[in-house]
C-alpha cells in the first residue's frame, strides 16, 4: 500500500528507496544497507591498506579515483546503479590512451571492488564481471634498447 501511495504521488527515486527500506525494515527488523558508488569504492580501497604493498594501494586509490571521476555526479548514487555499460565505458575511455594491459589492470581492480560489494550483499550481481578485458594488440610497437648516447648524461645542460 505504501508503494501504491508513493506511485500515485509521482514516485521519485528517493521516495522509492525510502518505501522499500521501510518495507524491508518492517519485515526483517534490520536496516537496508545502501552506499553510494563513491563511498563504497573509496572505503574498499582504504581497507586494502596494510594488506597490499604501498605501490599497489596507490594504484587501487588512483583507479578508484579515476572511475569515480568517470561516473561524475552518478558516483553519488547507490552502488547498485552502476551498470555494465558504465564499466565498459570506463574501459573504452582508458583504451584510447593506455595499453591494453594497463586498461585490463584498471578493470580488474574495479572488478575486485564490485566482487567485494556482491559478497557483502550490497549488489545483486557484479556488473564488472560481464565486462571483457581487452586483447593485446598484434600491431604492438617493437621496443629497442637504449643507445649509449641516450644513457650518457648530457654535459653542459
């Protein structure tokens, strides 16, 4: 009945959340957990401190920051509203400027965060699990060794 009343009043997202949370609380006597994408991801990265190397933690924090920036204002919405399309867009945006292995590393970091959210019961399924990693390019530029001139510090500069 609450949901019908809210719908008649041109239901907004926040009203729907409140009604569902009230129904859940009435039947389970527990609060319905909810976190914004930004809050969850930043907490997830922070909880890695002490469990991973400092450089790995910095990479997690950087990737989370990039993903939150990519989402923009939508990062403030509930974590459950992040879609496979969002994650594929993040992957593709990074693919325009990074190597496939770097892009895949960022995707795997975000995938791990969403896997934790799924384990915690905050989301129904991991949307990142459905996003494929990139294949390495066959047209990869061949690397060469440095020349002696490139290794020798320039004099007088």
